[in-house]
C-alpha cells in the first residue's frame, strides 16, 4: 500500500470540499472492502483518503414524501439485511443479506458497491433493475442521476472527481407488485456469474409494468427491451418463462453462433436459467 | 504517523502508527494479541475475523484508523478466565495429548461455549483458521440461536479451513448453538457435554 493522508470530515459538504481540494488524488473510503484490496496490490494509490466513517448523515434509511425509499450511500449491507421493509422493498434486504460473506457485509456499503460498479456485484444490477436513482453531491450542488447515465456502457461510472454519491433512491412500494432477484455464483461468497432482476407491476391480473435486467455478463447491467416487448397489457399468464429467458440471453450476448467461445456459451446458459427462475418466481406470486 | 486508541478486549491500547496500518496489524503488533491470525491479507480466508462493537469484520481489510476510538473483541477476549500460559508443554506434545485443556491447567468452564464445542467436536486440526472460525460462529449464533446445518455452513462461508473438511466445524456450531440456547448468559458456559460420536 502506498502512503496516504487520512481525512475525517463530519458532513457531506465537508467531504466534497476535501475531494475538491485534493482532486484528483483523493478517494472516498466508506467500508473500504473494495478500495483497500486495490490499495494493497497498488492498483489504486490515492494520496488522500476521505473517510465517511464520521459522516452519520450518509447512513440510514428514510421514506421520502414521494414514497421513495432513500438509502444513505454509507449504509452497510449488514444494516440493510436486518431491515424489515414492506412490499417489494424486502427484496433489497434479501439481496444485501445474501452477498459476499458475513464479515464483509458488516463493512461493505450500498454506495460503495454502486461506485465500484463491478458488473458482477449485485447492487448495480438491482439499482438498474428497479430504476433506482442515484443522488450525487458536488460543489455545484445536488443532482440525481438515472442508472443508465450513472453506469457507463463500457464499465465504470460517470462520477467525476469531487462528486460524492450521497443516497440511492428506490421507487415507492407501489411502483412494483413484486421484484425478484436471482443469481448464480460458484461459491456462496463469490460475486455473481449471472444475475437477473425482474420488476413487475400487476393490476387485475394484467401486467402494467415489467422490467427485466440481466447483470454480471456485460460491463454494465443490460435492461432487456426486445425480449419483453409486447408483454405490458397482457395477462400475467401470457409470460412464457422459457421463451422470454431464451430471448433475453440473445438480447444480452447477441445471437448464438457455432463459433461461440466456451465462456460465452456458459454465460448464455446461466442467463437463461437465472432469468427463467426469476420469471417463474415472480409470476407465481400474483397468480396465487 | 498518527496516534490511535482502540479498546481491545477491554484494555485501552494506544499506538503511534502509520496510516496504512491494518486493524490486524494493530491487534497483533501494537496490542500484542497474536491469537488473531494473518492468513491471506485479502479478505478471503477469514482467519483474522474480530468483532468491532458486536459486528464481525475481517481485520485484514479494515484500517486501524477506521475503528479508532471503538472497542474490539478478539479471540483472547472470549474466555473470561484467561488460560494459564503454556510453559510446560510444547505444541508438539500438546497435539498428542488426549485432553490438552486439562494439560494446560484450564477448565472447560473458562471457555466460551463455541470454544468448548470446537474442543469437544474436534473441529480443528492445524488450528490456523480457528480464531476466525470461532469469532464468526459466535457472532452468528448470537444473532440466530436456532440454525440448521446449512445456515451454519453459509455463516462461515467466508472462512476457509484446509484441514477438517468443515464437517466437525459444523458439528461444533450446532453443539455451541444448543449450549448457548440453554445458557443465555454466555459468560457462564454449561458444563462439559459428552462428545459427539463420529
């Protein structure tokens, strides 16, 4: 690890001032579970670390007047996993309680995972999948970024030096009847090899909204549009899990060819099976 | 260099440390508590797991500065009565003993239920991973006193053991859970139970 100066601000505005004063050599450290690994092998070597440990404003969960669930960027997975959310928000707690391992969840934060933007992490997929927005503070003020603008097509985020992710705003419980997250990983504590988020709103047995997102196989999560086209307005029973999942695999990874390398064929199979599982789980709930 | 104070097992420890010092290094080198092991240094093996105010962390992936002013419990902090220092037995002779605890002059009542269970179920061979295993198991069982074997396996997913094949560790987790259920005050463990038959 290269030497750095450790700064301990106590308010978000102070964090931004410090980031600006030391740009571009300053990095924010929340839990540090990703950053410290990079610093140890010197793939990351910030000269200044701005700690969020003393910025209590960035921790915790609150409901906005609009019904949105606002989760502070420095809220840990362990805290979220213990939350008793209502409606589909429960899936957020479930995702946070079923990734990495127990000690890592104590330190790792939802904002840290979003900023790391590793496609194999669950948070970028979940955030994209339900269309949560990301609240960013900079010297210019607060701005809210949609996931499609936050996560860049080639990987990474659109955050600039001096930007601080302060919160993730999840849509209200009314936005979806059910949200299902499914993933495949090698060992329990590994990051996903393929993941799927299915967000579904059903009224009177008819699909009012459906968002299918596949994560971990592309540099940023892919929102499937063509494979789910025409489903809105149809009865829930019209969803054919196998057909939609097969179409999703093609939409995410391109059409199958006889020259596909083995890893691509493997990813294709994984996308099909996690998507199929998500569709079956999601459509079973409103039917019953 | 920076002055940092961390309470370790109730003792206030202050050290002048480089900013890069990991919590693991603070515990081992500044506080001198070498029970917490340095395994992989990349948050994979879990040997270095300790509790920070009741929350389990991998101390190799946390800066000492991140927990400045807070209190940490290491494996040494689990036994209320400190074991007598081992002077008269070498590690080699200890390995061959039928009842090493007795040889050390320690009583099973000195130990935390998880430690007792690890001892009785033979949940360790080389013992390198054991400090982390015990800390994670204790932390988990306090949250979920009635786990299934699968729950225990998932809870220790972040801890690697190359000797045991995990069977006896899971046995120990189940036995410790039972003891802790019957004895909610963990500071006074239940008397020794007959060992599992394997």
